C-alpha cells in the first residue's frame, strides 16, 4: 500500500501521488502518459499533472490498481 509520507518530491500537489517504493516499471507512464513522468536522475515515476478530465482520472485509477508494488496513492494533498 502506498504511503503519502513517502511521496516523492517531484509529484505535484493533488489527489494522486507516487511514493518512494516505485521500481520504475513504466506501467503508470504507459497507462496514464499525460499524468505520469519519469525522473531520469532518480529512476522513478511521479505525478507530473493531476487528472483534469474523467478519462484522465480513470487512467490514473487504472495505473494505481495495476501498480505491481502499490507505489501509487489517491489520498494525497
């Protein structure tokens, strides 16, 4: 389960976040490419843009549900 106290600093404020357990598998970036990006230096994903449409929200929820290490949360600020 994701832990918002371990949220990666690059994540923009809002509902969705990525925590430090991310293994850089690329799933979230493929599932919701408008919302997730890769930190090239750190080798992890982060939320670069919070969802602005119902379709983006659905993509982010799908990424959350499919994340193999449960590094994505939706109780952020």
